[in-house]
C-alpha cells in the first residue's frame, strides 16, 4: 500500500471542498494540503501500528509486522509455531481456581480444540504469551522501531 494514494486523495478532497469558499480559501487549502502530507503519513503509521499491536495481543500463534519502505507500507503475517513446553514455562506445579462465564469457557474450549490442544495447555500458553517479556506486544506503537527512510 502506498501512503501517497491516501494523502493525494485527501488533498484533492480538501481542494474540492475549498472551492465552496472562493479563491482565497482555495489558495489556503492548497498550501495546507501540501503541509498536511507528512502529518497524515505519520498519523496513518500510528494507526496501522495500533492495529498491528491490537491484533498481536489478541492472537497467540499469528503475528503481524508492519514494514515501511519509502512510500510503501506492508503488513507481513507470521505464524509462531513454538508452543511453550514445561521447560520454557517452568514446572507446572501451581494451581488456581478461575470462575468464568459459560460462554467464555465455551469459546476457550473451541479455540483450544481448533489448535489441537487441551484447554489447560491453551490457557497456559495464552497466559504465558500475554505476560511474556515481549515489549512490542504491550507498548504503544510510539515505542516501536521503524526502519527505512522518512521525512519529518
């Protein structure tokens, strides 16, 4: 996806709206449109970053990565096939009781069986993933690294 498609459409829409106000407004809208392009690109990246972060927090085995190169933005999906073992998550000797609404328990059972896991293993893996030391899953997109060229 090219950010220029969005920013060009935005500036065209702004200029069309400005025709309703006369030549002075048209001139101001043209100048404003040019100034807004880097701001719009930045806001777009922030929103995509938020979307990717939210997606990754909801998924256990699938992750999205936002790749930016020049004017292009790409979403790349990966599947994390590493299921935690007793060695990676420690000895499974602690217990606690958890009361859930029955519809939530049914959804958890369905998700676990769709991945070929027991409900207990699925819950342990999900909790381990949610509390892991992966800061990218918990930080806002402002703290993440972007690679490539850009203007500020």
